[in-house]
């Protein structure tokens, strides 16, 4: 459970907008987290995630760090 909590913390950091991104549930099967993003925050979250790029080295440092931790 502690590993899952750590993963969720990294995901929250990656997505940002902590007041507008909500944990909904874990899907059955392997660990698939489902979150809901308030409509007004979707553009900000999308831009934040897209800023990381495919290498995980672009964008803000906190976003890049969270991406790399999740990818590991």
C-alpha cells in the first residue's frame, strides 16, 4: 500500500491542479487509477502533462521528476 500511495503522490504532482483533480477509484485488475479533472482545469493539466514530452526531460522540473518516478 505504501508503494501505491507513493505512486499516487507522483501522479498528483504530475497532473498538478491539486484542488481540481480528484481520485475516483482503482479499476479491477492491475493497478489502474481513475481520476476526474474539473472541466476548468483540463487545459492546465493537459499542458502540464504535454510539457514533459516523450523523453520526460522537458517541461518544469517538478513535472519531469514526477514523470520519471512514475516511469521507473
